C-alpha cells in the first residue's frame, strides 16, 4: 500500500502531479544587481560633469555586458549625454573669444600692463582701452554694450578714462537729457584737472559713458568720463599730466587758460544746437574769457611778458563779441558774432608764449 505524499507546506500539490511524485516549490529568479557606475554616469552627465560621466559610463558598459549586472541602459544614456556636452564645449572653444573676461594685469601705477577684457563701468581713472564695439557715427559717445579691452597706454588705443563720478542726488532714472546736463560740465572740469595741458596732444574729444535705464535699475549710478581723438585716430600715449613736471611759470600759464578751455569744451553739439543753448554757452564763454584775462594779468611769466600782454589785449578785444553772441536775437547774429570772436582768439600769441616757456607746441 503506497503512502500519500505529505501535504505541501504552502498548499496543495501542483496540478498534474501524480500520486507518488513529490513536488517542491521553485524559487523566484533573483535579478542581477544594479551597477552603481551606470547610475553615477547618468547623474554626473546631467550635472554637467561630462568627463566623469563619460568615464563612469564606459566602465559600466563593460561591467553590464552579458547581463551580469543591470543598468546598461543608464550607462548608454550617461555616455551619450556626456559625449554631447563635450562636443558642444569643443565647438565653443574653437569659435568663441575665450579672452572676453580675462582680467588685465595692473602695473605699479595702476594702469594695465597686459591686455584684458572687462566693462567700461569697471575700469578706473588712468586706464586706456579699446571698445569691443566702435562708437557709432550717430552717437560717438556710445560704446555698445560697454565691453572693452584694457591695454597699456603706451600702445595704440582708442580711449583713456580720465575721471568718474556717481549720480547720487537722483532717485528714479533722470533721463538722458538730465544726465547730459550734469555730465558734460563735470567731465569738462575733470579733464582739465587730469590733462593739465591738453593742447600738447593735438586734437582731442571728450566723451562720457552713463548707465541706461536698465543699468540704473540694477544699481549703476556712475558716469565714466573718457577722452579720444576725433574719428578713427588713436592715441599712443597717456594724456595724463603731472604738475611735478612743470615749472612755476608753466603751471601759472596753464592755470590761467584753464577757465577758457573748460568752457570751450562745452560748446553745444552741432546736431543738438538751438539758439537758447548756444547763447547760454556764449554767456559762459564770456565769463570764462574774462577770468582768463584776469589770471594772465596776475601771472608771473619771465621772458614771456610781451606776448602775454598781446594775448591779454586780443582776448579783451574779443570779449564784447562773446557778450553780444550771448544776447543774439537769432542764429545769423549769433554766428556773425562768433566769426568776430575768432578774429581775436590770440592763437599766435599762445603759441609764442608756449615756445618761450618750453611747453610743447600743438600741431597746426
């Protein structure tokens, strides 16, 4: 007599099992372990750590071959993403200007000794630069987005910063016209203090860089004053003056001319000129010329007394025409008075005094 099989601990025997055929449970298959490097490859590639992602992925591909470990799909994804990132980086390096934000090397005097890229709002007095975007014909003071390359002042350069100041009294953006009214006279005064003798460098043009409305909202309140030659001509020296290089007579003569030159630099821009601004400038010129005459009379200029007296006489003769220009009823009268002023500018006497005092003569 046969003995029935013992009951299965988890239930009846499997269907189809005949008498005398014992049945044992088949364990569920155990999945292969997940490869950690495959996971790391995908994670690091997504975190922009492409080189690590590529290495981890390649190793994981070898370890997951043949199904010994899971994660082959993750490794393939990690290798693909990392490879794409590295190819994109190679293209950027090949075609982009990677010097854009290279910091310039400063010299002992604070000026740049090695070229470097920065922004006009970040450079200081005495720095020489080339703008990344040349000033436009319509707006010669514009420097595009403000990115510039700092260069040593002893090499050809487009501009030189000679001063800056904050607009501290304005809350909301004051607008371009208001900034112009503040910046032009202030930059003119700073230039004379910086250059001391601008005539020594030939023709120069002063400009200023100010924040636009978007820059204003981000906290930029600084006006940067800079100087350049008109047009595309470049400077190859710094225009900064050093009072220690001047003798007393030279300093007195240049100080006497400072009021006149400062006011002259504020002549209205031709395409923005109207009779009101023109006569206001003429009034300022009359005051400045009178002050220059007073200072020249008090100056001690050994060896240059005769041409100094002649210069004083010429400037005094031109004063009434400045005053008449300041009161001109129309543009024709204004221009007529300016032509009369030009006949008494004393240019030949100024050149003679500079020669006698040992100051460099400007180009004719």
